[in-house]
C-alpha cells in the first residue's frame, strides 16, 4: 500500500523535471535566434515581460495571494539573481559562445549548488566532492578555450555564462526555504515579476526595435517567455519543493545533449571539439560531486 501511494508523486516529479530540462534545453537555440534582431537585454525583457503577462493573467483570475512582507526581500533577491542576472549574463555570453557550449557551461551549475548547499543547507561534501568541483572547473575552462576562435585564448563570453551558472545555483539555495511556504506557481510568479522589473531599463530599445525585427526572432523570444520561462520555472519550483537542492541540480547535466541536438537541428550549430571534450570533463566532475561527493545528513 505504501509503495502504491508513493509512485504517483514520484512520477509527477520525474515528469516535471523532464519537461523542465527539455524546455530549458531549447532555450539556448531560441536565444540565438532572438539575438539576430534584439540586444541581449532586450531579449531578456521581451522574454520575461511575456512570462510576467502570462502569469499576471493567471494571478488575477485566481486572486493569487500576495507574499508575506517578511519574505519580500528574499523573493526580490531570488528574482534578481535567478532571473535578471542569470538571463542577462547568459544572453550576453551567447553573443559569442555557441548554444551547445553555453549549455555545457550551465551544466556545471550543480557543483556550485553542491558547494553552496554545503554551507547554507547542511548538505555536506566529502573530499571527493571537492575533487569533483575542481574537475568541473577544469572542464569549464576547456570549454572557454574551445570557444575562443582560431587563436589560443579564453572566450570572454564563457565567463559571463559561468557567472550565470553561479547565480542560478544561488537561486536554488535562496528559493528552497520559500518553497515550503508558497505553492510553486505562486513562487514562480513572484520571482519572475521581481526579476523582470530591473530589465525595464531596456524597454525603450525594445519598443523601437520591435517593428523592424524579424517575425522569427520575435516569436522565438515570445516562445522563451511562455515555455522555458513561465512553464519551466513552474515545473522546476514544483520539483525543488520536493527534492534536495543538490540532488535536483544533478539533472541539469542531462540538458547539454538535448540542447546540442536542438541547436544543430534548429540553427545548424555545433560546438568545437575542445568544447565538447571540456563538457564531458565538466559533467564528469558534476557526477563525481553529486555521487561520491555528497554525505547526506542523518535525520
């Protein structure tokens, strides 16, 4: 009886994570398409302006409750890091880094999450965990060199995407306590609204550029707002409320394969060989950190 009762919730979590990974995987190619006509900041604003509007309609229709006053600062911080900084940095990075390579760097986010969770959530790391973190960083460095062009050098855009990986890990750590008090849709809505407000600095440029932008670029960014933004963050919040932050983050290393395939089919893009090798090294570090590297607290 107990097993039968636990199958359905676990299945829901697996489905939520699978949908999230697929939608986020598609985002890397969609961002590239959007950047053909819009600046990185404008892509971020149009994407999350769309998501904010979609969630706003739902919030009004369901009379969604307002967040507690004591949680507002944490929600604003989560939105600033997980939405504003993450997506603006990612968009600027993708100006010079291929979609597949960007997804490989973001896949290293679980090592940041594991390290932060060790300090803030009590999810302890073993020596192997820290070894895995070093291995993952070596892999990310290889990706950065691999995207540096014909000469030998680090692609600066890769550093911005590395920053995005760091802040999305912080977002997971900050969000975890709040998800015990708010439903996933409520929390997703608050965070996206909070993260969209700072992006309004790009509103004048976005409004002036939209009439001359291609329909493909505009639709790609609107797609980003409805699916990889609103829906994917909803599913991620649902899963995060029911799993340890570091365990859930390990699923992110599944996204580079699908992201690379989608980028190849959609925009004909393939990362360099060194970037692919670096991605394999980074993912190996992630796996090491989140298997041998985690010493779970007894409870």
